[in-house]
């Protein structure tokens, strides 16, 4: 899934605030009332954030998260020029990543 992640960084006292939006349906897997057919669950299971190649945040998500998850966190000690990478994997084997240089 190409370009499913948008990242915005904002300098704050002592670090950089990261705001990330993951474009993903996060479907629970339910029965369609009209057709009666079952729709399989489809959700992000794992999110990893790395700074200069070192994992700094790892989170396990579930189907209880709303579609298009929004993540916001502060990276203390991050400096302009550092490389930030956010990646995700879903329960159907899909994955994506986005890498940005902090400004």
C-alpha cells in the first residue's frame, strides 16, 4: 500500500512532536446486513517508529481502533537532520513505511 502514511513534525521544547496519519480501513469484520455475507477483519496490528535506525516506539493495535489511525507523540532529544521511520503491518500481510528527515 503506497503512500498510506503522512507525517508532520513540529519542534517543541526538548524534542520534536510527531503527528502521523495512517490511511487504513481498520475493519472489524462483520456480517453485511443486506447480503448476509461476512466481511473479514482488516486492521493494523503493529506500528514501529525508529529514529536513526533505532526502534524508539513499538505498538500493537487492534480492530478496536478507528479507521485511519492518528498517532501523536514527542521524541525527546531528536535533532534536525535525524531520520525518522514509521512502519506498519496489518493482519492480512499488508505493510507500508514512510521515512522523513526531521527539520
